[in-house]
């Protein structure tokens, strides 16, 4: 069956001229953008204004760091503060921040409204296209292929209209803007930076093509799953009559497994860009209830990572966890156990464990330097490849004091508090 794209969707009269997506591997980013605009006239409505407002948002994000640089270069001279310049620059920066936030919200609301129109328009044209197909096309095609055209394909284009387009424009403008600003301050540094990043372009291009092929195949797997599922629903009486329940079940599980495996293959391309992730601390224990509540199945997650960072905050473990009434009384134990348990699974996939440890007093009866130091030692002896401090208010006085004493070996005694044996 031929696939639906912008070329055939925009022909309301007469027979459509379908165009297959056999050239998907060679499609570039601009080609994809042109196809999206062709398939959705609604995207072009008010496009110029949306682009202009998006450029304003990107410009606002670039100007604020420049204002800070001006204050540092000209507002603080020879140990004196040019108060008028500092206040003026700060006021201007504040105005830019407020304007940027306002424009961001307006652009987002505009794109949400556009996405709704795109969704409706695409589905109407897609249904019209499917109805114009001959009976032979419908007989030869799998039901899931037709269903996917009006579900996952349309949803993907709607998401692009809602947030993909704005991200594309903002990021592109920021990259160009940063290069221009760098050239103004130091053309030598700009040349070096561009030369260092040039080798990444062919690599990113190749990864984009591979990713596109992987997701196109995933799209096919989704169609297969929907097709088999539709056949099972419509043919349930036949399946029962001929005693084919087990065969039908195996077939359905088979296409679901194929879709899952392809989805994992496609996800690997994102893991190349984001090779580390944070997980809930309880995930390290692997209890079924925690897996169901957090949705973090480490067996599937770890193969795609270089580093995993469990958030092993003692105050975030519930009372009674591991038969301990007050987990904050044993910070060493929870960090040590979490790192040790997670390391056993991570090593099989060549993944390093680098936990977040608690440097804030929430839920802690006696928050002190010792509380933080115990976690540092627990991470070290649990086999972690370092650790990271976290304080949501950015107050790291206690954490820095603990780091200093941990580094020079003066952390003190009694830093390995263990709970009594159950």
C-alpha cells in the first residue's frame, strides 16, 4: 500500500497521487519540515508571526548573558561599582526576562491551538484519502496500516506543530547567535570552537538517518500490532469456534514483542545523546511494587546508559522500609546498600553508578555534617564511581564542610551507623 504524505493529502478533487516513503533514509531535516508543511496547511496559518515571536524568545535568551557580561566588564572597574550602569543593566535584563517569558507563553498557546487544527485537518484528509482508495487496496492492506495513518502518524505531526517547531527555531537561532557573539568577543576562539565541532556534523547526520530508519521500522511494527489486534477482535468468534485461542495468543504476543524490540532499538539513538539518567533510590532494591509505581525497569534501562544516578536520599525512604522505623538515622546504610545492589546489575552492562546524596535537612531530625559524610562513605564503600550532592535551595555550606573533612580524612568516628539486625 502506498503511504499518505503531503502530496496526496492536498488534492481534494480527483484521484490522489500517493507517494511512497521509500526515500525516508535520505530525507533531511528540511525535507521533513517541508513535508510537514505540505501535509498541513494549518501549519502555515500565522506561521510568519509565530516564527517572529519565536525569534524574539531566542533573542531574549541570548541577550541576558550579554547583559551580565557587560556588568562584569564595565560595571565593576578597579574595585568600584558603577551603580547606575549596574542598576540600568539589571533593569533591562529583568524586562527582557519578563518579555521572554510572556512571548514564550503566547507562542506556546498559539502552537497548541495550531496543533488542534492540524490534528483535525489531518484526520479529515486522511479519512478522505482512505475512502478514495479502491476496494482492492483495502483488501490487500493490513487494517493496522490504515489505522496507524489516522492515529500515530497524525499524532506525531501534531506534536511537531505543538513543540517541535518552536524548539527547532529557538535552538537554531541560539546556535547562530552564540557563534556571532563569540566572534565579536574573540574571532580566534570562535574559529577554534567551530573547527572542534565540525567533525560532529557528519556523525550527527549519519545518526539522524539511522534514527529515521529505526523509527520508520517502528512505525511499521505499530501497524502490525494494530492489524493483528483488529483481526483478533473482529474474528474472535471464528477463533473460538475452531479452538485457535492459543495460536491467536501466540501471534499477538509475537507482534507485541517485535514492536517492543524495535522500540528499544530506536531508543538507543537517544541514549547516545543522553547516556546518563537519574532514577528513584528505591529502584535499586528492585521490589515489584516499586517497579510498578515508578515505571523504572532497570533491566530495560541499563543497557542504554553509561552512568546511572540513584537518588538515595535517606529521608525519601518510607518508615518501615527494610524494617527500619527512621531511615534518616542510618544514612550510611541506605546509600551503601543502594549502591551495592545497583552496582551488581550495572556491572553486567558496563554502567557506572554515581548516586545523588542528600545535602538538605528535609525530613531529617539531626541534619549535620556527619549526616552528609556518612552518605559519602556509603557511596565509596558501596562501589560507586563518585557521588553528587543535592540541595534544592542551593545552600551547600554543610555539604562543602562535609566534603572538606571527607577529603582530608578528618570526618570523625562513628560514620558507619548500621541498623540493628532484624
